[in-house]
């Protein structure tokens, strides 16, 4: 809250949820109300003072339903928190109210070949630990796997480590089902399957409260982390595309970082030689020789090849913790003067536009590419590290990219619409919200198309 | 009218066979004529052209080595006596890959059928192991072939690598020509003193799909895939092009894990006797193998969205008493099922190059109608979803067959001609400098599967038409 007294009956709410764990220490509440929005200087200014009034920590779904029902009863805004690893304030309460922390909703409902179902608060490392025990793993996960919860990933994420072959979270088949509670005085529990899942996923919790998530699994491969160093950035970029298109080489991750981004990766000094552009990859053990031949074709030198460490063993950093949003994080740890962009390059001529941007911006917009399957084809997105000057300059850069055919899911705003969700999914979300959140209490302010009726 | 080069006239190879048999002792051999003839055949008779050309070509002696040392012994004896040597797996090729054109020894590799090792998805295996037996040993350990031909129940791994190109699973892992799947090959040369040569990396392409003209493969090192649980199913559509668009959409649905996508028009599907109870008269189908669980669930939505109906569904992809595994209605088995009913049918092998492949399919489909019933196989080719055609052809004359081929090629659809026994005119396209040089080193007397490599006959590297699209 912004220091003004809430317009709702918090005392009544506390009474209604008595017996359920709550956190009301303002400092702790504020801490829980934050994610990684501070990557963006713009969001940092806008969201820094936002906080919930109260955190409620249900220990099971019955308690969660009580906590949700009471929000509807007292007309108090409600935001759901998973691991708090979003990057644009997905979970930051804009209008105070209740933050529902799913940390204790972490039961496994089932784990079987091909699929698993967990409560929303289950941690991703824990999910993979259980899946790997039967020879399977999550198809994709964010670079924040150690901290993230499955509910947060599907509500706030889009793709990740694994998308190099298995596509996006929103592709049919990635998330076969979710269980969602409506935000009503007597919440209903809805099991969504198939296309209906899109009403609740990647909606930042604006359309319903995700209680359980069913995810598709993939068989686990013996993955190896690898680094390839290149003299020429475009060689590295072409290597990324070629590796993506090499159907005989099984991979889970392909990231390409232009120098000087690797200069920030202190722990990878030997793998990332001074002045070299690098590719970070995860490759199936059996395909090493083919991978190295492809690197050599592109004038790359393989500087690291080692088994991907198990996250449950402390002390080792998997290569994916230098990929996706971790690239930006690793840079920010050292240099507070940078921020980032999220860009989808135009499919089919992605490398052409990448080259244009690389030549145009130099070190102002340092290219970090992520190669992935989109609609069956290999394309790259980018999470460029941007040398921050002013908001005006940032938007100039964004408009320039858009003029070249790129799509910018803008990470400097907190609304869904600015991320450019596909219209179909957006419509589905809006329709579902009308049904599941009649009072407009869920994460208010994030879905701009919502208007109270 | 002969549009296709003729083979040499059939003739036994003249040599002192008794002396040869004595020299290779104790290697097992068979010279009983009916058996030798049987072991000199493959499915060349799919093609009326090859049927006429190769019908009387046989080997003289079948030799069955049980290990590498025996192969070396036979190879050395053949080199010293200049006896032609044709290597054979199960003989499931379709264009005479394993048929001797100059008599001589047929080297039957099926006694070399051992798995040497399996570690982290890398399989070392002898060439004569049947694919079904190979997977029976690897699947319990969580690994399966990245792709296999429709002849999985009979073909050998060595025969597949030496004579095949892609198959069930190519929608995920591409074709043999792609880097990765074939890690290394150990071959025996045919010289007076044979050498053992290990080819790794890109060098394996000197031997892959070369019909055994470039050395005798005695051990293969191939990358496997993690095994999924698969389900077989068939989607039925009102309209063939709707089935093709569905197949393309499924191919591009990254989160629906699949192993096989084969749209088959009614003109071909009508021959599928065992599937008749499930098929709808007149409707094209798509034969599918999809991962059990979430992928299958999402597939049903996708089928419905494209106006299709799931008419058959079965957990598992191994078949049962009533219906064989559905891959036995795909790839070259589609043609076989039709030939069981109608012996006048033959077929084509076509690439419909992306990204315009769906339009090209439509154009050919409309142009030829029921004369060329369309059967497509969706695959990943150089990272993009594309499709091959293994269309049936209602055969009339060689002239008309040639016309049909020419029309496809004139419209930008290269034909991997299944009516020729020549490597370069079929899928291989090119015998480049390195392959030609390797042939000279590994088979200096030209004894390995003679007559199949145009480059050898012409004493220079060669390229067929469409050299840029190779199998």
C-alpha cells in the first residue's frame, strides 16, 4: 500500500481466516510482495513501494479455499505467490490486500511416466527430483528452477530450458490440466483441461487461483553442459540456429551471448575467454562428437563439456544459471547500470535482423539469444542486456526493434497486454476471468482489458 | 523403351568354388540353389522396371560369417580370387540394394547379431541384429531406436544403415544423413589382406546408404533415443487436403510428442484389409504414433479442430493378433499392403520441399487423381517439417511412369527414383570425391556389390539430378 489506509475490513478478514498461518510483519509482508522487477529501472520506480497488507499461508487446499472465499466476502484484492521469481512484478500487489503464499501447498498428486501433477507451490527442483526417480523430468523449466514453484512458472512464465526441442508452455500438450479456484465467497474448484487451460495460464493469477498443475514430462537424458567460444558473433549466432536445426543432435538449451556479456561471468573465466562470444548448451552425451563437429564448422572452440550438475547437490552451478533471465541477473550482480529487453525475432529472417541489431547497437544493446522451437521451427528470442540511460532511449530501442519486425514482450511494464499475449489466449483469459473473478479482485491492475461489469 | 540403365546380363561368376570353400573354412556357407536364390532377393519387385531387369540375377554362394575374423577371411579370399561380394542383412530393401548383379558371394550377416555395449544412449552393435530384437534388449534399459523402417520386425540394423535413410521417428530425429545418429562404423576392406577401418564423424557418410559398395560393416555405433510410451491411432478425414494440413500442424506442434505421421488417401488406404473394420469408406486417413498421456490428449483436440475423427486407438505400438503395429501401414509397407491386393501397383519416392510442400502436394494430388494415390510421410528435414511422398502409382507403361516422374520434377518435387538400382539415380544422388576415394581404397578391385555405383563404372565422382537433396 502507499501509506493510505485500506478501504476494506482487514480485521474481519483476519477473523474469517483464523487458524490459518498469517504473516503481518510489514517488512516481511513487503519482502514477500516483491519479485525481480528491479531488473527494470522503470518498474523499480513504479513498484518499489507496493506491498500487500497481509500474507496468508494456507497449509492445504481447504485452508486456501477459506482464505480465497474470505477475500471475495470482504472484497479484498488477492495476489498469489509462488517462488517470487517473476521479472516484471507479476505478483506485486498494486492495490494492497492479501498475498496468498503457496509455499506449503506442495504435495505431489501423482508422478508417472509422461506426466506429473503437483500442488501449485511445489518447487521445481523437487518436482524434477521425483520425476527423475522414475526416469523422467520436466520438459522445460526457467533458469530460476531452484527457487521457482510450478504454479508461478505456469502463471508467469512462457518457456525455458528445454524449449530448444519441446516448444513453449502454451503449446498444447505442455500443460494438460490445471485445477483453479474461483474468487467467490464460496469458491468453486474447476478442473481445466485441453485448450481451457489457457484461460488460467500465463495470466499472472488474474483469472483464477491455480491450486494444482499437471505437467507433461519427458524422459531424462544424460545431459552435458557445454560452452563454445567464437571470435565472431555472427558465427556464434549461426551456430545456435544450426544446432537448433540439427535434428540428429539432441539438446535442451542453446543460448548465445555476445561479448562483453561473458565478462560478467566471473566463475566461468576459463570457459569464457576474454573477448570471445559464447554459446551455452545442454547436449545429450551420445551426441558430443556431432556437436563438436558442428561447432568446428562455425569456427567455434568447445571450452567446456561436463555433466549437468544435479541441483540437489550444493556448490555447483549448472550452465542454465547463465541462461534466460539468469544472464541478466549475473550481469546485474556486477553492474547495476544495465537492464534488459525481451525480443522475439521474426521467424525465417531472425539472423538477418540479429546481425543488423548487433551492428547497429554495439555495446549499448548486448545480444543474448535463446534458440527454441516455435510452432515447429527453430527461431531465436533474445534477452538483450541493455546499457541503461533513459526511459526515452529505451523506448526508442524498443520501437526500432518493432519496426524491424521484432515482437517485444515489454519487460518494463507489469500489464499482461504489454507482453503481447496472443489475442486468442487473451480473449480466453478475459472470458475466464469474467466467470472466475466476478468482483475483479485477482491481481488488480495487471489485466488492462478487464473492466468491472 | 528403356529410360532406366540396364544391368549386366545375369550370369554366374566363374571361379573354382570348391577351392574357395576350402579356403574360407570353417566359415559356414550354403550353395543349395533355391536358398541362394532366395537370399539374392529383396523387394525390388515393387518396381515393374526392376522386376524385369533383376528377375534373373542371383549370387552363386551364400556365406554366413559369425564374427569379424570370419568376415576378414571371406573378404581376403574374395579379393585374391576377384569374386564379387554382396553384403546382405534381411533383404528388405526396395531397389535391389542387396541383389548381386554379377553373381559371386552373398555375405549374409545375420549370424553377427550381438549387442556389444550400451552406454548413455550410445549402442555398439553387430550388423546382423534384427531391429525388433535390438529394441527388445534396449527398451527395458530405457532406450529405443531414433527411427526405424517399417520393416522393423524383419530388417537388420546393418541393412538399415547401409540401405535405408529414415523412417518411423524421423519426425523427431531427421534422417541417417544428419550428423549425430550414426556415431561410427567399423568396416572390413576387400583387399588381399583386408584392413579394419573405423569411420567416425562425417566420415561415416562414406558408408551410410551406400548399399555395401564401400566396405563391409562389421560393427555400428549409433545414438539411440530415450524411450517414450507410444500409442497407435488413426484419424479419418472427409478431405485429403484437410488431412495433410492436420499432419503439418501436428508436425509443428512441438509439445505433442509423436513418432509417425502418415496421411494416406483412400485410394491407398482401401487396401488395408486388417484395418477395414475401422476405416470409413472413401475417407483419407492419417496413421499416427503419438506419446501416451498428455500428447495423446492434446492430439485429440488437434484432430477435432481439423475436422477429423479418431477411428482407431490402441495403447502401445507393438500390435496385436487382429491388427499389426500401425507402422506396418506406413513407409514402404503402405505399398506392400496395396501390392498384396493389387499386383499392378507400383510407387514413387518424392520430396516435397519446404516451405511450399503442402501446396505442391495439393497440385500433384489434383493433377493425377486416382492414378497416383498420395501417401505422405512427415519428417523433420534440416530442422523443418517437410514431407516425403511414397505415392502409389497405377502402373501402365514405362513411358507413363517416366512422364509422372518428370512432371513431379518439373514442378519442383525431386524424385528419389525407386526404379533404379543405381546409387546416384536413387536417394544417394552424389558419390563425392571422398566417397569415391574411399571406394578405391576399400575395394580396389570393385568387388563390392558391383554395378550399383555409377561413379565406379565411370571412374570419377558423380552427381545425379537434384544433388542438393540427398538421402
